[in-house]
C-alpha cells in the first residue's frame, strides 16, 4: 500500500527539517492533492513537527558551525529553501547573527582560512580572495576590510572590489 500524505511528510521530516513551503512542494511533486497536503501540514504544525522559525534557526546554526558565511548568502539559501521572511529575520535575531550590517569578523575568518589553503603572493590573491568572499555572501564593506588586513594591501576601497 502506498504511503499516505501524512506518512510521506513524516518520512521527509525524519531525514531533515523542512520549511512548510518546501515540504508542500515535495508533497505536490509526489502527486498529493493540495487540500490533503494543507491539512497534513497544519496537523504537523500543531504537533510541533513543522516549525519554520525553528528550522531557520537550526539551519543558520549549522551553516555557521561549518564555517564563516555572510548574511547575504545565508539569507539567499533560506529563501531558496522556502523560509518565510519572518522566520529568516527571527532566526538572525535569535542567534544575533552578524550585527545589522557588520559581517567583517566572519569575513576575516573566511579570509584567514582561505589564505591557509591557498598560499600565494598577496598581489595575485587579492582578486581571487575578493571573489571567494563575495561567493560566501559577505558585504563589499566586509570584503574590503578583510583585504585591507593583508600585508601590502592597505588602502583598498569599495570601488576596487567588484560588485557581486
């Protein structure tokens, strides 16, 4: 007998936490009708198994444990997975992630890790490091701060770092 919508939702939640919208899309892909899916998602929310805020907090915590990432990238990943904007904001507030627009400290950590893994001359590293930090979602201000801390790189400004 094929699994019910509820069974499939619980199975998916058993593998990892999901956002409501993400789980709704997966159930729809598997052919479950939207009325049934909505009822199941409401039931799971009432039971405490589906909570967008907790899922957003857990996601951000896990990603920050893996290594320094910028707020822009974390937010983009959450949006991609279907996190509502309120859950994203609450997760960043709950974890005091990167003060409003200050992601300089994590950018410095990421830059230090990058230089340990890519030991080359500072001149050729600057552009590559800037691109790496931009891909990790750091603000231009944080990238410039991280680059200016490298010997021989003082004096760079925002205009010298490409817009990501």
